[in-house]
């Protein structure tokens, strides 16, 4: 987790500037009686600190409590050993059990020598090449990782735009502000002397919910709204245990000015991520108050950079071009700053601000080096089409037919609009009620105007790590993301589905490690040209495509499936194998060697024919059509994953990461993803860190009925806004809600 934030630390921000930018002055002066702290070792005396703050009158609306020893649940539903020393709650909305994840902010106590920020003199020495402000020692990584887990817990559990934190390092302290772009930290200040800490508590006590970082476009549903939505939501697989008090309503506006915003009722996210920085995607099955139908609500933070098309605009363009096998979009737009802001012009929206304080932004002269932070904007999108995960295939023939539908959608999108998907993965292909396939999640797509465009824009690789092509994994800094890379991803998706969901008996124990070895292999190294770490992979995938085809070769596949699906896999393997002839398992750093290899490839007719074949979908579709042209003898060879899943209890944790990649119900000891956690690729753009866990169950399985399908909902034309009463609430994405105690 510290890898995600290592190069996103921005500071040290002067304390007075931090107050000016993020914690404005209170409407009245601070009490002359500020908090006074006796000389003591705070690490063993948090209670005295709390009593001093409460007695000072600095924050009458806040409650400080010692949470380090409490047994509260973590965002994942498990008991977390590490908790903040002190959590600060709003007295107006105290959560049940004072769960620290529902705090306004947290305070951590550390020794003076545990400050993990590099000393100023060291940052000055490496000013030109510095990208990380984190001390390069293991203990500092552990401390940073722990603080990130606190911020992640708050952002995962609550509806948040940003949050604050305080860390006391002996007699000194730093203030932190976390958002989806990174974290801003202040200069060190003596918290036990002066009035800086007292001023922060006083000002924070008078901030509005928006200024505290809450997303106020989400609020509890009224009793009438809950009564309308609950009967429909309860019928959806996995939502049978919903209670009215857990329902919230989301405001979704559309970028088209002729469409009025709508409210959608939902409870817990059916898939989500606990990653603090980045897109932070959450998916909800929601009830449309205007149409009375169930829809899919996607909530995420989009990159706000030139040349990146909004996902809603992509869907509109695809729909105008009549691209087949895509979901129908109802609404999509940036999230307004407040529920009322959608009526104003220019529109005030929820966006990150950390990126504004690096030197390249032209504002901050105090930030050393070049932290790699990117701007993000909060975004919501509503789809009228629902489907079940690809891993719910009822037969291998259906799996191949669904894959073919997705290939057609990908091909038509590129041919008709020049839009390249760039994130072909198991989570982005769904099966509709009629058994057809649809390709979803176009938020990483890109419009390619010429064949040689698509050069890497970031050091991280676009896509879901397990399904990214060999070429992109081997050379993430130089290789363009091309049409052929997406085609190759279809092969890895099909091979993955068979190896993951058709294994039984001895193969069920044998295959998980091989699957992880092939799909999760990575290597992180320092790159001089960029001054940062670069993660590469694809070595094991490369061997799967070579003549030996080890370890997931044709013999292994034949043990898992006997239908022509195995022939499709082998024909696809033969299609992509020559693409990598004369290449090693990684890009050579020596230019002469690279030129010699390219010269050999240019003279090899097998390579040139393969490169030509993968520039379009014709060869791949021909393989599918050849084997799907006649009936298959076996029709009951569906996903064994469905048969193994047991219905989770009502208290089961929310599904994680991708559509169809939630937390499992099996024990930690039996979860190879936890036993081999260190082998997962770090910093992957995948939203599915649990994708290699054989025990992962899915939202559509939660009812215990593996044959349950969800409907494909018709598009609605009604556009009236159902608003209801706005209520102050403790917002909890896990499905719990505690309304304000002073609410009428």
C-alpha cells in the first residue's frame, strides 16, 4: 500500500498556508483558554491528551476517543489489529460502537525518530530527480503503510472527497490532507507549544460537511423512498438482507444540459476497492426513483488530463455509432460539489487538489522534487443494462459465445469510432439474461486517430494486470498500446476462465499456484531515464505462448475442458505466439541488441504474417466462428466455481474490486491470494486485487442460487427529479447508516 502513495507525498507545506487553503478561519475567535498539555510521554497517556482537548472548549461538537485498543471492524469486515490511537467523531452523528472508520479524522502518536518524511537537506540534494519524500528504510515504509490504512478506511467506509489526519512525532507534529490524488503534509511544528494544534481543532469544529471532506450528494433515503426501493432491491441476488435504514440516495447529473439530475437508491457497494489513490471505483445496484427500475450505478474518480475522454461521452459515441454488445447508458456526469451546485454555472464539481501544489503546477515553491500526482474528478455513470459475471458461464460454449460478442463490440468500436478499449479483462465482460455477452467499462479507452498513436502517458500500465499483453508488460515505458494488445487480452481472459473455473480434483489444488505464476508475475526495478520504479512482467506469459507452452500448456487445458473450447484456445495461442519470436523475456537495455532483434523480426515471414493478422479481429473471429459453427456434444460443462460457492451470511463483507471479484467466504488459511500476497503485481491499474483468489465468490452468487440471472433493463425516458428531504447522516458504504441526533 505504501507503494501507491510513495511518489504522491507533497510537502512540506507551510502551516499557515495549509490553514489558509484547507481549514479557513472560524466565524468567531478561539477561546483564550487553549488546550494545555503537561509534560509527559503521550504514547502512554492518550487519555490525558483527550481530556485536555475536551476541557479546553476548542471543539464542543467533536468527541475524541481512544481507539487503539477497541475491537472495531475494518473496512473489509475483519478485525484490524492496527487502529488510530485517537479517533475524532462528530457528536451529531456518532456511529454504532464508535467505529474508527466512521471518524471525522484521526490522530496517531509516534516517537520523534519515527517521522518517515525525508529531512529537508536530503531533499535539497536530490531536488532534480527526487520523486518520493519517503525515507528509504523498512520501518518508515511500515509506518507510512499504517497511516495510509487509516485514511483508506475512512475513504472506503464513508462517502468522501478528502480527509484529514494528525501525526504526533514526539514533541513535533504534522497535519495531513488525503485525497484521491495523493497526500499533502505540513512542515513540522511543536504541538505542545504555541497554538497551532489548538487552532486546528477550533477551526475544524466550525467547518461545514463539505469543508470537512464529505460528499453531500449522497444522503439517507427518506422512509417513503426506502419503501419504494426496498422490494426491488431485495430481489437482486446478494441484497436479500438489506434494511431500510441502510439505504442512501445518490445524485447523478448528466453532462447533457437538457437532462435533469436523478436520484438513485442503493445500499452497500456490490464491488469496490479500498485503494486510497487513483480511480477508487465503486459499483452499486441501484433503484431509479424516476423509472422504478434497477440500474447499475458506477461511482469513480476519472483522470482529468488532456486527451482522456469521459466514459459517458464514450458510451454516447458508441451508441450513436450503433456498436453492438455494449450496455445502455442512462446518465453520466461529473459530481457537483453540493446537491444544489448542479444548478449553477460554471459548475462547481468535486475534484482533487493535491496536484495543484507541486512545482510544475506553478503554485508551490516549498514542494521538493517532482511527486507523481495526477488530477482526478469525481464521476458517476448509470447503466440500464445489468448482467452476471463472466465466471458464471453455464457451459464452455456459452463462454466462447460471450467472448465472441465482446470481440465484436471491441472491433466495431474501433472500426466505427476509432475508440480502443484498453482494459479487456474478465471483469469487463458480462453475460446478459439472454446469454449474450456485453463489453463494459470504457473509462480507460482512448480515441486513436492514427495507427502509431497510443504512446504511454504514464509510468503505470493501462489495463488489468492479469490480462495485459506480453508486449505491454515487458516494455511499459516505450511500447504503444495497440489494437493487437487488446486482442491478445481476449486470449488471456479465455485461458484464465478455463484454468480458474474448470479445475476440479487434484487440478483444483495444483492449478491456483500455476495461474498465479503466469498471470501475476511481475518485477519492479529502478529506471534511470524516469527516476522512478518501473514494474514489468509477462515472462511466464511469454513461455505460455512459446513452443513449450509451459506451464499452462495444451495438456493442462485438455484436462480441464473436452469441448472445442480447447481447440479455440490452442488456435488463439498459435495466432499470438509468432508475434514474440526473437524477443527475450524483457526489453534489452542495449540499443544494438534491440536493433539486431528487430532486424531478425523484420526478415522473418512468420513474425510479419502474425503482426498482420492481429491488426484486425478477422483472424480471431474466424477461429471462433470455425468452432462455433456446429453443435457441441457437451453442454453441461459450466463454471465449477458456481457449484463450490456457499451462500454467505448476512454479515458477509462487501465484494471487492471488480464486477465479479469480491471477498471470499473461505478462511484466510485456505486463501492462496493471502498466502502469496507478496507475489501480486504492485501498482497495477487493475481494480481487482483479489482476482487470483480461487475462493472469491460473486455478487450474483450471494443468494445461493447459481442459476439466478438478472434482467436487462429497458432504457427510460422519464427525466423528472425526485429529491426528497436532505438529511445529515453518517455515511457508510458498507450499508449501515446513523442519522443525525438533532434531526426532526
